C-alpha cells in the first residue's frame, strides 16, 4: 500500500484547522441573514462580529477597523484605488508604488491606471530597496494626488521578511498611504498594525487554516477609507456590499484566534523542522541553492533551486513521489512560469525554483519523507546528467 500523500504547500493554502472546522460545524445551523433584525439574523450577526473581533486581535487593532471581503485579492482591489474619503471629504491618491516582488493581486494595481503605477526594485537579497523608494517618493508629483505605497510583509515565495516599519516612516514622511500585504505573515510572525505603521493591512483566511472565500482589509482607523469596490446594500458599514458568508467568516475567526494563540509554539516547532529539512537537502545535493537563506525569513518556507532541474519537471517529480509542493506562487490558475521574484533579485529565473512550505501539522516524519524524495530526485538528476 502506498504511503499517504505528503502536503508541503502551506503557503498556497493551509488545511482547515481543527478549531475552524469545529466552529463551522457548530454554526452550520446559524442560517439567518446577518443583516436581518429578527432573532435568526441577530444570531448570525453576533457570530460574525465575534469573528471580526478575533481577526482584529490577530492584527493588533479593534474590530471597527476590519472590513470582511471574499479574500485577499478582493481586499487588494478594494484598497488599491485613487479614490478615498477622509470622513466625508474626498481624498485623491495620484500614484501607486509597489515592490518588484509583490503578489499579482497587488502588481496588477487594483483600480489605478497602468501609467499611474511604478515598481520599486529589491536588492539581491530579496529585500525592498528603501533608498530607491525614497528617491521615487522625492520625485512624486504631489499635484496629481498623494502617493500610495504597497509592500508585502513576507514574500510568498522566499519567505523573506520585508522592512515594512522603516518603509512606513519613509512613506509617511512624504505624506503617503502605506498598504501592507500581510497574507503570508499572519500566523507566522506577530502582527501589530500600529507598530508596523501600515495604514491598511490585507489578510486571508485560507492561508492560516480557515476556509477559502474569506479575507479582510484592516485599517489603522475608521476615518480614512477607500471608495467601495462592490456597491449594493451597504453591508460592512458601507465599505463592502453583499450578504456576508457567515460560515466562512466564522471559520476565519476561529483560525485567526488559533494563529494568535499558537504562534510561539508553532514557530519553535516549525523552525526546527526547517533546519532539519535544509540540512538534509544539503547532504543529499551540495549544490542546492536556497534563496534568501542569508536574511530574515519566516520559519516555514524553503525556496530552492536544484541546478539542472526545471521547476516544472521538479514539481511533477515530487508529485509522483507523493509530495505536494509548488513552483513559486499558486496564484495564476495553475500556470507555471519563471519567477518574477527571482528576476527581481537579479537571478536567472530560467534556473527554476521550487517552494516547500511547512505548517502546524507538519512532523519530523514528514520532513524525513521530503528529504528522501529530494535525495531520490537529485540522484536521478545526476544520473541523467552523466548519461547526457
């Protein structure tokens, strides 16, 4: 009998956390429309507001600052817009600046016109170039409106932690708004929107063990908000219309609470597992390249290149060994291509790279199985090279 498959693609999506599953099952009969005033509606509303408090706590803010969406992509499209309001006063954003390693949900620019977008380079270490950011903002045309800057807290491919606190100071010194994609950071490092200095933060349910179809745009305060992306009945205090997905949001809240409560223990365990994994990979193939290993990374991510092995070939080879991992970001409808993150770091993207990402249920046995599969694939690569 074949061993069970091994899931090591947690950065793409996490399995449902037991706490989220239990919360959803308890709420399965809470069927009322949360915007209705009768008892059934009030019960659904209370459950959603409980989830909102838990997501707010994950980000270090109050529940009034959380707008629920269908996911992180919608949250990005909501906040990346030239049109804001400060209370009732319109506020114009003239230009969007984003780092070269951003997720496509940010790189596409939301509601900004293409000519009103500028990419900020990163260093060879995969860290946003703050000097370049400062120079771009020095040259910003203030007559067109305020600048908006979007920088992810943790890169989804390399796991590298970005210097967002320093970036926030630069952005605010230039009178701009700062948006932080915290999708890959939530549940892996402590979040505090005030400490980070973000005006807005984006988080996703399914990356932390909640169900798919839920996310949030989190603001630092309630006065400044973007023009709504989805118009209609005025749900989410007018910021996002449409009846809320109660079950998904309840699961999201439970996953957020678990991510907060388990953060320290998870990091200690997962960090040890990653060290074991990388040591085993180096022993099996001394030429393996682990991208970002010299900098600060979240504990769960290994983005690597095995010279002579194409990313597509490697992903299929691991899949045939029963190991699920990815060739970079799982954000392009299953399409495989060159990594824009490696390109931004000045590396040859044609080399290809694979990403292993661990999670709260990963074990030592799982890591040892991954090392054995890696060693087998590395050995076949050498044999193929010698035969050629």
